[in-house]
């Protein structure tokens, strides 16, 4: 979808559904219009409305009325392309099915597979819904293209925080106009509390965990397995894996480690930074380790330097996370317990979790396959930029670096 550059939207009738928090979709609408597209936008709540371009369409009905409403918009606006952020939200899933049946092209935005300098735009779906090939031969038979230089996206955390606060504030204030809307997480001003709690925990654990990174990088180097957790409401857990929750994943991994891992190895479980204010798994992890009398072999950490952890881990276990691509970058043996686009022969361990613990040390990754896969991924699904902080790109209000049109002659 992105190889032709933004010029591929010329003459298209594009419908934008729900986007990321903040003004990204409004800015994107301007860029698409400048490229020659006719753009429409549907708002579902006050936060959407506050950041939408003028003339957007408002849906204020019950969820049961959404399919018919969506079909009417497709007909009245003669839409031939739908763009949305996240393909697991209930209204987006229904829109996806309707668009597919009607032969309407659909593009899905998501946080970048390759972070922090990219965002994802992929035709049909992302992650477990992605159509990216999992066949190594595909990448060996594809001629790698030279990628343009990447413009670094400096820290966007505070920008994202600002947009989140304003989005939730607008959603709360305008709730009377969108009474039937159901968000995939609580859409109230109380959501500010986890962010405050997360800030406090960040400083608390920074003090509590002093010295751990040095130990893992020296005396315990290659003697521990790193487990990377997901956010509690991540679709990678609830949609694209067999686990009911992050807690269920932790229980399975700890049980397997205790039963099958070499006795001289440790288990290091890393909390997801965006889940810091919502959950603390300390009690669960301590309980599981204590039950089997192996407290000394387990650690629960938060904001330790990820590259250092990956360089020194004997192996990495996760559901599906961008940490996986980072692990491959460092050549660290990787076990995927969910559905990931990079989970294929030659890159990740293809056996069971129970055998991974003992075989990780002898596993080798195909470096050429990784480079070819990453190159293809960036060329075909990644846009240099951020949802929350604009790059200084001439001619782009959204601050995205689009590829130049591909010359097929």
C-alpha cells in the first residue's frame, strides 16, 4: 500500500474511521486531500470529534446500528478505500468485514513494527491479521531494495501524553452527545489516575531495581531468560494468542521454566512500560516462585535498558511484541507464544516452550533472512514518522516521510 508513495491516493475516495489519540488523522486528511484524494471521516466519540477535520460525519447510534450506517456512508460517498487505526476494535472489525465483501480496499494503521522511527500502514490487516509472508523462501526470492535514510523520531512520550489527556477530556465533556459509544478501555477522566500511578511507580522501581542491570550484564550474563510482557488489554493477548490474560501467560511461562529450564538459569520478567500504572504482577510472580521454592531464580523488573538485557539474555519469551524484532536484531534466541509476523523457520524457535529452555543456547538465527525480512517489512509496511510528534517534512502536515513512487518502467 505504501510503495507508490502518497500519490497512490490521487483520485481515490477515502474514508477515515477511528485514528490514534490526537490530531494525526486530521493532519493525514489534509495530506491526502493535497495528494488529490476526496476524504471523509467518521467520529464515534467526543475525542474523535475534537480532533477531526471540518465536515466530518458523526455516528451517535447504538452498536447494532453501526453496520447499516457504515454501508450508507460507503454508498453515499462512493468510498473505494477505508483507513483505520487498529483492526481489533469491534466497529472496525465489522467495517473490515463489510469492506472486504464489497471489494473496497482497506488499510490499517498501527504502532510501528520497527520502532521508534516508524508507524505501520498495511493493506488488509496487521499483526495476526497481516498477509505478510511467513515463508523464508519468499524473502530469499525477493530482491532487496535500498532503503532511504531514516529520520529519527525523538522521544514522543510527552506529546502522546498531551494528546491522550485532551482526547479523554473531550470524550468526557461530550459524553452526553455520544451516550451509546463503548470504547475498548474506560473513556473517563479517571484514566488520568493510572498515568499518575505509573509515574510514581517508575521512580519507585528505578530505586528498588538499582544494580540489577549490572548484575545481569556481568555475573549473570547468558544465565537468564527474558520474558517480555504485553499491556493488559493488548489484542496480541486477547485476539492473537491462546491466553486469556497477561496473568495466564505469566503462569504458563513460570510453570514451564520451573519444570524444564536448566537449574543454573534465572527467569527475568519485564513489565510493559505502558502497563505500569494499571497492573503490578509482583504478588502473582512471587506466589508462583514461592510455591515451588525457587524465589531466588526469578526477578520482576520494569524500566531496565532493553538492548543490554537482549544482549545478555540466553533467550527471550513473549506473546508478540516489537521486542521480538529487537531480539532478532541482537541475535538473541526467541520463543513466540502468540501470532507474530516474524515467527518463522530460521528466525524464531519452532519447537515448544518446554524444550526452548534447554535448546535456546544451541539455536542460531539466519542473519541474512532477518535482514531481508526487515528490509521488506520497512519497504512495504512502514512509514518514517510518528502518530504523536511530527517530523519536519516539507509538504506533509502529518509529518510523514512517504516513499517516492515506484518506477515500473
